C-alpha cells in the first residue's frame, strides 16, 4: 500500500511538472517573436533545453543515488518554478533563452522520478510503474497545450507565469507529502565518482544496447514531431489548431496504453517482447504517415506510432532499471535520459532539414529505418541476467 501511495504522489508531481511544460511549448515561438527573435534563432530554445538535459540528467540521477531521491527532486521542482518565472518575466530573447537553459537543467529530474519508481517496485512490476510516469507525461502534454493556448490570449507571458505558480505549488505539496523511498540502496564510494561509475555501467552489454535503442527511437520520433504539423498542413490542409487535436490524439493513446494496459501486457509477454513490438509498430506508423491519402488515413497511420510509443517507453525504462545496480538506479536511468536528450537535439534539426531539402516523406521513411534498426537491436537484448544485475552483489560479479 505504501508503494501504491508513493506512485500516486509521484504521478501527480510529474503530471503537474509536465503540465507546465506543455503550457509554454505551443506558444513559445510566438512569445519569442514578440521579444524580437528571428525564426532561425527560435530553434535554439528547444536545442538548448535538450542540451542541458543531456548534460544534467546523469548528474541529477547520480546525486539522488548519493543523497536521496526526495531532496534532489524537491530542489529540481523549485528550480523549474524559477525557470518558468524567468520565462514569464523575460524582457528580451536572451533572457528567454537563459530561462529555457535553466529549465532544461532543472527538468532533467525525470531520471530521479524513474529511479524512485525502481526503488518502490519489484522487478516484475517495474514496467507498470514506469508506465505510470509515462501516463503522467502524456496527460500533461494533452492538457498543457490547451491551457497554455487559452492563457496566451491574456498575454504572451501568461502561460509562463501560470506554469511558475503551478510548479511552486507542486514543490510545496511535494515537500509535505513526498516520502523518501525506504528501499533505496546507497553505495557512497561509487556515487562520489560519477565518471568511473558511468564507464563501469556502459561496459555492460545489456545497458549499452538499451541506451542505443533509447537514442534511436527518440531521434526518429522527435524528427516526426518537428515536421508533423508541416506535413499535415501541406498534404491535408490541416491548420495549427486542428494539428493540436492530432497531437492530443497521440497523447490520449499513450496515456491509455501506459496508464492502463502496460502492467497486464508486461506480466503476460515481458518487457523485451513489448519493446520489440512497440518499436516495430512505430516503424510501421512512420512509414505510413507520409503516404496517407486522406485525413482519416493520417489518423489511422498515426495510431500504431502512438501505440508503439506507449509500449516501448516504459519497457525501455524498466529494462534499463533491471540491468542497473540497485545502488546506481538514478545514475543509470540518467544515462538513458541523456541519450534521449541527445536524440532530441539532433532529431528536430535532421527532420526539418530533410523535409525541406529532400522530400516531405524523408524524415518519416528515415525514421522508420531507424526504428527498424532499433527493433533489431531490441531483439538481441538478453534479459536473463537483468534481475540479478539489479542487486549490488550481483553487479560486482558482472
């Protein structure tokens, strides 16, 4: 019961965190333009954010291994509130960029949330726990853009100020109700040397392959995200408002899969099979999207992409957690988040460049190829030793 309560609390914390993020993302380009930014420079807001996540996700994760999940998570939440406040009060594009860099460093805390799940769930229930985090993600992205768009009619800065208030209240609530996981294992001597621990973890084949799949899938998916609205407009005449409905449609499917189905599916089929199927479904969806003839065809082609994402993400996190040492959960999951952030740095630029330079189908066909490669790598992941590797003693023997 304690574990369920902790997961419920964590769900709310992550949901509010991502709700604020979703509120500012859709209106951020327009806000940047009011501050004098050029269209070319707006991309730095997203690239810089992901770059800071790339750097700080393993740092946050390993710090939480050493000093505890709760204090590090609380610090990162209040940092997020400060970043949104700077965003809302920005008087220039430079200040706005600084706010996004600071936010990227702060919201690398997702690694901590996933490590928290690993602490309070047994290996066989870990994918379900990771799915709860994913569902909070999806729900935040479904509701956040709609709320942010409504607030933007008040002023361009209103979504940022509202997100700052939500994050601050989130931190206050977490201060009083978020417990420290009782099961967290600490190995102080390893935690003090982040780089040594990093290379020790990456020498393990299971972790290397899961990290590679993390990178490939996010690279392909983020290229799609950056060009989906452009494709919908050029091929199907769908305006910005209705494209938002399509993204909400994707989010709803992800929430249903991760929040309601992933636990039962994992118990029946296991994380590895779900990962392979999920990545393969994303490959099918990406390959089909640019060739959909009607709007209804686009909706149908998008469905396997969303279902596959809902299956693959919690399976990836669960497998990575099960390969990690019990006392290196935060750091190892942080490496996964860092790989994902690296994919988000490259993916949007690669997607928009190939879309404009080669063809509208290029990001999708290329992304389908990357997903197919990721599915092949996923099929080679050996899970037999994953449970044993999650104990400190077994990891020392590995």
